[in-house]
């Protein structure tokens, strides 16, 4: 049985990230049009390129290929009335409730529990689809995917940091596995390089 390979790519940096605000549907900070296809050689052409529906994921996906397929399951968590709001402007009690109770959604959008369920159902659907999926998405979605794979309690959700343009490699072959890639140190020159 052929394995499923899932590469999760976090979208590139946005103005909201720079200014400690919850994201709205915004463009990237980088010149994404000028950088189009600049990362297209990193993965085989046979990989299925997917992305969330937001501008920031579509623009980031454009670095890897021309025709990403929009996958609704990869959309960012719905933060309701908190979209675009600075963290410092939110009611601290509501923010704390959201951070400590995964079933709570004081913003009127999606709870962390609902997000994790959505992402888990999508990942379950990939188990019967062998091949390589390259999915450009959001930090919250990647956190949910890691909880699903590692079978961690939902209380671990906020302990995972996901950087812009970071890559998370997952494999499914009867069970899901997190794959940590190593880099070899060249003893002759002291340089680090990826293994072939």
C-alpha cells in the first residue's frame, strides 16, 4: 500500500502577525507576485497543491505552483468578531476563557474544539488517498493537525508555535507519523546540507 505524504506549509508573514492582531483576509507582507513560483522546484510536480481560501494562503501557494486547489477544510479558524482585532484591545476575560476552554468561542465564531474536529475529519479523508499532498494553511490548522497525529490532548493546542513559511511533514501508512527531517553536517567543510 502506497503511503500518504502530507506537507503542511504555513502561509508567509502578514501585517496582522507583525502587529499582534488576529488575522482578517489580508495579503502577505512580501512581494508575492514578484516571488511567484520561486519555490516551485522544492517538491515534485506530482504533489497535489492545496490551500485555504484566504488571500494569504492563496498567495503563499503561488510560490509553489500556479494552480492550487482551494480546500475549505484548510481555512483558518473562524474568530468571529475578533477578526482583525489587536490582542491588546480584546476583553482579557474573554481571551483567557478562549485560551483555557477549548469548547468556548466568546468571539461568536469557531471554538478550538470545532477546529480540531474539522481538521481531524479532513486528515481522516486523506488516509485513503495515497500520494503527496502539499497544503498551504494557517498556524491554528497546523496545530490541530499535529494534535490529531500525535493523539495529544486538546489542552496542548496553545503549546505549539508555527512560524511563517515553516514546513511540517506527516506520513500515513496504517498510522499517522510526524517526520522530523535531519540535516547532515559535512565534516570536511563544516556546512550543513539536506540529505539526498
